[in-house]
C-alpha cells in the first residue's frame, strides 16, 4: 500500500487527484489543505489540515504520516495577484517547497512538484523538458525558484510542468475559458479574445492522470504534462462556441497589447509531450474532447 500525501486537496487539481486515486486499490490517500476539508466526499481517504507556509506544521504532518510520495499541488497561481502580493506569492510558491524538501529528506519521501509553462519567456514554444527557462513575471520567477530548490535537493523528486489548466471544481468556484465563453455567449455578450498567445490547454483530469503516473511509478526527473492541441485563446473560444452551438459572431479577435494586465504573459508556450508519452505512457484528450468532458460535468 503506497501512502500518497496530496497538498492543496481543496484546489482543482487536488480534487481531481483524490478522485482518481480513490479508484487505485494500492494507494492510501492523505489529503491536506489549509483549513477545512472542502471535498464533497469523505470516504476512502484521510484528511489533515496543513498550511504549506507553516514550516512546523509541514514537518509535523509529514513526519507523523511518513508518506512514500508527496504530490505538491498547492500554490498561488493568480499571475496578476503574484505580481502585486510578492511576499504571499513567495511564501506559498517557494518557502513551502523548502519546507517540503526538508520534510521529505527526513522521511525519505518522493516529492512530485507541480510547475508551469510560465517559467519560459514564450519566444520559442512549444517547449521540451530541457529547454532554457527565462521567466518574465514574478509568478514565473517563484515557480522557477521552487524548481531549482527541488532539482538541487538530495531527495528523490519529479517535476510535472503544465499549461493553462481548465476543469470544473466541485463548488464551481473557478471559471475557465470554456465556462467563460459559454456563459458570455449565452448572455449575448460581445467578448474579445486574444489571437497572439499560444498554449497547449490541459484538462484537469489529464493533469491528475499524468501526476498519478509519475507518483505510482516514482518516475524521477522533469515531465511535460499538458494537452496536445497547440491553440490560441481565440481558437479555443471558437471551438467552445461550435461545441455548444452558440453565436460565434459575438467573439472578436484582439491582440494582447489591448489588455492591460499587471503581469506579463509569455506569448508562445505549449509543450512537447514526447518524453511523457514514451516514459510514462501519458496520453491526453484533445481540446474538443475536453470540452465534451466539461459539458458532461455541467449537465450533472
């Protein structure tokens, strides 16, 4: 029975991971998050409150549980908020990783750390695992600093990098491009969507699947875990409108210079998935299939 501890279990990826791993008889799940357990189901796993920015709490929870694997999904991911609240961003994205590395060293746990395409400047995507990082936002820098902590540690580790995650959380607390486009068009609103950014958008269930493959194999190293379709947000919006048979003429093309956002976005990221396919057997759905998954969840 492999004990897997998940940080950030109240978040979108955390929820999907707990759900996915519940089906695995060989895994014992320990879910952790700040404060109360907000998962809608309570059977089949243990829950412990754990604030990742509190070193004592991290060390004591990890030491009492002695997990074989820790999957670190908790992070501050609002890119603009990271720009304006740098101290909070650093505490959640970097210091927390320092504490987890320290805890893993004591318990000989394998650490799977979740990272992002925002460690790249977006001048030459899609990226491979070994490509040179060059963050252009504080969020990107914090995630890059965390990667360095993991890579230079003495523990056993993996890093799963991902891109533009979309999905539906149980409390519907988070929106995403598909839900936003659907809602706007249903309300007859005109929307502007950028045509000069490229991504490989990732269904949350696929990211969970990739993380589970790494965690159960304890596969070491860096892995790109994203969707496979290389698209602009404008293309994603058009595909969403097509799927739900909504009025596409409400969608206008825009370029990113017309939006003023505190943090810079890398123009062209996206991932090459060759290594994850070959080493892990990872295979994500297409973006159209992803929309279908969400549509099914909405109708429930």
